[in-house]
C-alpha cells in the first residue's frame, strides 16, 4: 500500500510538471530540455509517426505506445476531436512510466526483505532525484526504458530470493525492453544469466540465456515488422534507420567521469544554458538548450549519496551469499551503461533513467542481517539524503522554469540570424 500510494503521488506530481512544460511551449521544438527529442516523441506517441520511434534502436517504441492511445481516444470522444485527445493522452506516457518504475522498485525492495522504513525512504530517494523527476515529466523514451529495466530487476531479485523461474515473464520483459531501446536487452540478459547461474549452475544458465536472447531478438523484430504493416511500412524499412547516435571522441575520459555523473544524475549543483543550434533552421520559441554535459559536479547531497552507496556495496559484499549475487547484478546494470555510453550517444545524463533503479537498489540493507544500531543509522542517513535531494531538485526545477520564462520569445517566422547575435545572457 505504501508503494501504491507513493506511485500515485509521483504520477500526480510529474504530470503536473509535464502540463507546465507543455504550457511553456517546450514540447513544440527539439532539444530544449537537456537534448531530449520531445517534439518527435509526441508525434510518435500520439500519431504513430515513423521516424525515430521505429528503427533498430527503438524497434517498437511507436508500436507499443500509439495503438493504446488511439484505442483510448476512440472511446473517449468523437472523430473530430480524436487528434487533440491523442495529443493529450500522449502527455500521460512518461509520468505513468515513471510512477510504475517507482512502484516496481519499491516492490523489489519488499522482495529483498527490506523493512517498510527503507522501502519508503528509498522510494523517496528515487522519486526526489533530479533525473527521475525530469525524465518522468518529458515525453521521450527514457522513462519507458527505466520502466522496462525496473521490471527485469524485480524478476532478477525475485529469482535469487527463491522465486520460481517465471520464463514467460522474463521473455515479456526482454521483448518489452528491446522494443523500447534494443541495447537495454543486454543488461536484461546479464541479469537472467546471473540469476540462473546462482540457482542452476553456469552451463544451464548459459543455455537458458542464449535461448532467451534468441526468442527476445526474434520476437522484437518479428513483432516490429508485423505491427509496422498497420502503419503502411514494409518490414525492411526499419533496418534502414539505425538511430544509434553520435560516437564520442574520447571514450576513456567519458568513462572516468562516469562515477561522478551517476551522483550528478541524482543531485546536480546546477546546469548550463547553451545555444540551441536547431533554432537556426526553423522558428522556435527558445534559442537556448539546457545542458549538464560540462557541469559534472554533484551537490553535497550527491557526494553523501555516493559515500552511502560505497558503504552499502562494501557491507553487502562482505555479507556474501545471495546479497553478493544481487549486488553483482545491480552494479553490472550501472557499469553497462557507463561502458556503452562512454562511446555511443550524447551526454551521460540523458541516459540516467536506465541506471537509476539499480543505483537506488544498491542502497538497500536487508533488515534480517544487520544489528539494530546499524539499521537505525542507515535509516537516519536515508532520511537526510531524501529530504536534501527533494530540496535540491525542487530548487533546480524552479530555476529551469525561471530560465524558460526569461528566454521565451514569440515566433517571428524567421530563424535566428547567428549564434553570436542570438546568444542569451547567461
């Protein structure tokens, strides 16, 4: 009940933020808030647009979201108003995904024999983090990616804690994950391998994971080609647009910065305003873009969170047994994102939703192991972190809103003349 109440409250909060961003005209153009592609995603969700929502990286993103939105719109109103209703329903996708992610992470904590105090406080840490609040309020694929990985983490912990194999649930999670962001299939397979290895040994674990990989790969692209036919697309068109993103020039430097970027995703000190290059090509309400790629310092609460993570990793590793295997899976999900996005994609922060759930689960200490004094100190530390993180995120979001208000301008019908002339006063 605590988990459900927290998820409902988080949904209400993030949808209120989403509605506010929409009134600020943020979703009418690309890349304003931290390089997110909100304009394209809204088109994908509401209308089934075939661009970046159907390629080898996001094979079923439009296919998963647009059909239920169309079905709901057809039930809610007349034919004349369905387009506007679909556009409104599309705004619910990320807040709902963020709320479900929070719910599943908290249920995973319950499955990990964590007491109600930790469940609530770690839920607050996840919900109050800047990344979770931001990406759960923006219509892009990141919140959905975080949701699918949270589902895989639940199955992983459930299996190691003595649950049944749930083969169909693993296949569903793998298919859903790959359909939203195909690269996220690999940490799901890694979690499955670790869980089976612990229960059944290395040989059977490898066999079962190879079978799961083949089924997930086949189901993902077969369903994509089949569902694409409903939008008048031939199957092979999906393979013509990879959408993998840019390659980073210095992956080693990016990887070395990753531990600090994890903490930054929870509680950054600030952000930068840079010139939005896309405003040169079409009229926009904003010539600015919010950016965290060069501001790599987390706030004080971020550093405190990092110290807490290090302490929990050491204590759970020392405990051994199931906790060590769970820890390997959680850290593996985080490290996979560090290695992948050290080379592929834009800024680390943009992909932080994919590691937030695992990072929060690292902070859990099972109640049935540690003495009462340790548990009380841990609860007190989590309380401090949750309150300070909520204050930090609220302060930053209010600052974002003030910067949006300051830099909004009416459309003139003409593109900006040059980055120098249109550079905002920062």
